[in-house]
C-alpha cells in the first residue's frame, strides 16, 4: 500500500497492485471533499499566485533600456514557445498519453525540444506524470497540493510541495514501471540520458544568437540573461503552476476523480495546458482547450502536424464524447473548432 509521511493528509490510499495507466474517464466527481474553497483558502492561493508573477512582470519595465531590448524579447519569446511546446506536445501529449502517432523524425525532434525546456530527462518526466495520473490528488500522487490537508496552513504547505518541493523528494518514480515503452526505445532513451547536453544547448543558443545579431558581447550577455535564465525560470514556474494552481482552483465543467481545474489566465503561457479539467477527464485527448474561446496552441500545432502528414491517429475529442463527460448530464458542449 502506498503511504505518505504525513498523518494529516486526507488523501485516499490506493493499492500499488494497480497498473500505471490513466484513470478511467467516466467516473464520479472529485474525491477531495468540498468543491469550493473557503475564503481564507482563496486568499492564500491568491497571494501564492500573484506575488511571484508580479515581481517578474515588474522586472521587464525596470530593465528596459538598461539590460533588455527587442533582440532579447524576440529571442526569449521564440525559445520560450519552442521549448514549451516541446514539453506540452512532446513530453506530455505524445510521450505520456500517446495522443497522436508522429513520424520518427518528429518524434525525436519533440524529445529534443522538450529536453531543452530543462525540466528533466524525457523518461523521468513521463514516469512522474503517469504516476500523477494514476494517483491524481490521492495518496501516491507525487505532487498534489492537497497532500497535507485542507486547512489554510496545510494548503499553503501543499501548494509549495506541488509547485516545486516534490522535485527534491528522495523517492523517485520507477521508470521501468511507469515508462517501460520509452526505456525500450533506444533513441528516446539515448536522448533522455543526454539531458545535460541538451540543457547546455538550451542555455548557450540564446547568447550565440544574441551576440551574432547585435555583433557584441553585450548582446550575448543580455540574451543569455533573458533568453536563457529568465526564459527557463518563467517556463518552469508556469509548468509547476499546472501541478499546484490548476489542482487548487479553476472551473470544473467536466467530471474527473480529482480537483483539476481550468485556469484561463495561464492558457497562453502554458500553451493550452491550463485547461486542466478536461485533460484529467479525458487524458488521451490531443486537445485540452475544447470549449469555445479556450486557446490551446499545442492542439493547433498537432493539427498542423496532422495536415502536413507528420502525425496520424490523432485523438481529437468529439462533441458526443465531451457531452458524456460534462458534469450536468444532457448539457451540450460548444466544442471549439479553432484547432
């Protein structure tokens, strides 16, 4: 039986004998008790969300003209969305959930692009995420914000754990158990083992481009700061926010057995990953932002791959399937056609 070190947790134990597969999609509502957070919980979560992002936003105008220019913004933006989609399309929707079947060159390119996000080797990332789905917001979940309970102190502690504390846990997810398919794939396993090499490439590419673009060491230095360090830090915190914020707050129009929610203001920066409720209701879906107005750039990219013939067997959600998963039986989903 899987256990957690804290006795305060209300997460339900789950037998280890179950295979590491995605949870059933047509299941009961969330299992964590009350669906609405208390006022104190919402205030605590708001502070946790606002302060770091406000500091980052304030840094850009303060640095304008003294340590950042248009070259730096362009390089950082391109690198951000290249590596972000490497994680969302590659690590997540392809390698973790098999939402589509890519041609071999695309498969390898997505593994490299995801590695350049500096979020860990592909095999380890996938193993952790598959385990998260196996035990989502229950005992055994590597990064549930409800790990320590539902009081404000417990939630703040849990948010920190889900956001980044779990990364320092000594217990590692068994890769052979949760990602045996990737361990057996020689090319993907090799890319995973060369994570340090792709980290160096990710950090050194922006200053190389910045230096050649401006033909100066100053341009290389500022491109390294914004295109490498700040870009990686922002992407990390956005990704971690899916684990923490999107399992604590957000709308839940679809039925899932956890507390996954949709957080609209993270949609662009997360490349569509913050439409998290549908993802947990239907994990293998290639599109997460399924309702009208829900921006999902990762789904758009997969659609382009499909149109180019680079991807096949894409698991697009149908209106009928979504209607079955809605919380209110009989409700009609206005399915987005953007992707």
